[in-house]
């Protein structure tokens, strides 16, 4: 009688021991936690939210980061890739949320998130076709503009026109950045993953020593999210255009991340349907986030590097990270501490975290041949259109509100102008390229 052998379990589907799972999940949590914290602080400080609203926003961000992480990791019901993904608020989406809220109001920004989420769900069948319209040169330009915009938003939190001690504020920000860099440079590899949090801790300690840190009052142990945090959502399709354009770019990013994640964990996937489930999971999580006043949610590529480093490829580990995020969402002291962080510390942390997006964009430009005239012209036009409203915010001040929002969105303008110039440079060139060999053959024949 033949012996019965247990089926081989793929590493991505392996259920590790409790200790190993907890350690792996905690590492994922530490790596990604700075992004939702920073994103919520940017929104709350930029929109001048009170403490209760800020804590409710933080609770929602952590809650839906956790729920989205579980959806992506489990891959059940067609929501998520079934890969070890972690979800968090999208960096560019946070800036677009803030811009829409400041130009219109937070209710319109919430409406834009909901419109984009529903569109993301509806566009899953054609998502891959839409992504093809974004060449790498345009995607790289968009991401560079996103990074510059995010760094600017963070830097604006370091000091303000009415700051009585601007030198002290800038000094605290400098200490935060230096501490982050030194922690990443000199600490052991495991501690480098928390260098951002270490920098925030050092900066906060210095701010406290200088009398610029006060813990928000309160003794509650539990905090809750608030449905329709900014009131009844207002749906304005034109106001949602910048976020809709960004969502197409995020579909391209989700495609690359899904393929890369599958390669790292050694799982064979049917690319098109798996990418569709990733995008659908992002969109459904964003829909719930929007209902509680939050920004668009996206899958994070940061945890893929951690999977490579640790070799722990189980999706059950990231699912446990999602559970940790859900628990942390309801712990009120977390909200009080985060909301009490000094502006210079928050701004400096945001600047250094989001500057990595600029570095990523520079890396993407390696895939673009800028010696080619069409690529150089597309990049130049996209960056000009995208950076002008960021560097000169008053550029479109005399325009109608709807048009001002559209033109003032660097991400949208970089995408629209980049695609237009790319098509202008490539449509006619293919025809001439087809004719060129025949002409050259004829010339060579006559010479011979």
C-alpha cells in the first residue's frame, strides 16, 4: 500500500508558528505605520481639524488600512490578490484630498474619494487597457510631481507666517531629519526599518525639552471612527477629475506591485484576473474609507522589500498585521499621542518620508531613454505643467474655481500634458518609420 504524502504547501499559503507570525507581522506594522500616521497628520493640520475629528480620522485610517490588508492577503470574494500585501492611505491621494478640500470643502473631497472608488470598481474589467495609455515616461513624471507636492505640503507644517519662534521650529525639524538619517545609517539592519519612528521620537523629545510639546488631554481608552466625518458628501464630477486621473496611474502601480509580489513569494498567478482583484480590493477599501472621511487607500510596495529581507512569505503574516492595525485603531492613547506631535516634527518626517517618492521617480526614469527627442520633450512638457502650479500656487488664481482646481493639480496636468505630447511625438513617427526602411533600401540599391 502506497504511503500517503501531505501536499506541498506553497510558502505564500504556509501558516507559520505563532511566534514567527507575530514577529513578522510586527515588522510589517513598524515599516508601514509611518505612512498612515503622517497622512492623517497632514490632513488634520492642513484642514485645521479639532482633536476629536483628528482622532476619528486616525481611527478610520488605521481601521481601513487593517481591513484592506486582510482583504488583500486573504483574496476572498474577489477582493484582493491573495498575496502578502499591506494597505495604507495613498501619498498622492492625500495631497489631492487636501487640495480639493481647500478649494471647495471637505465634503466635496469626500465625494471625490467615493466617486473614484466606485469608478475603480466599475473599471476593473478595462483597467489593464486604460493602464496601457500611460507610458513609463508619463508615469515617472507623475510620480516625480507627486513627490515634490508631498514634500511641499510637509514642509509647510514646519513653520508658518505667525510662528513666534521660526528658528526653533526649523531646528527641531532639522534634528528630526538628522536623527532619522543617523538611525538608518548606524543602527543594525532590523532597527533601520524603524528609523523614521526613531527620528520622530528624538524630534519630539527635543521639542518637549524646548517647551513645544504638550500631550493632548483626555483619559478615554477607546476611540471610534465617525461616519460622514465631514457631513453629507457632495458629489462634483469635475472636482473629482484629479483623483480619477491619479487612480488610473495607481492601477499601473498596482499592476507592477502585484507581479513583483508574486515573483518574490514564488507564486504563479494569472496576471490579468489577479491584478483585477488587487484593484478591486483597493477600490472597495477606498469606498469604506471615504464613507468615514478618509482619503483613497492603496496597496503598499514597501512591505515587498521586507519580504525579500526576511524571507517570510506567508500571506497570513500580513493578515495578522491587518488585525494589529484594527486593534490599534481603537486605542485612544495612540490618537492622543499622534495628534500631540509638534508641527516641525510632523513636517520634517513627512518631507523625508515623501522625498523617497521623488527618488523612486528618478529610478523609473532609468527605464526611459531621455536621449530620444520624443521622451525628452514629453518629460519636459509634463514636468513643466505639473510643477508650475506647485511652485507658483497663485498662478491660476484668476480662473474659475472648477478650472483652477483642474489646472492647479500638478498630478493631473502632468498626466494630461504628458499623454498629449507623447501622442503628438509618436503617432506620426510610426508612419515615417515604416517608410524609412524602403527609402533607405532604394538609396542603397542605387548606390550599388
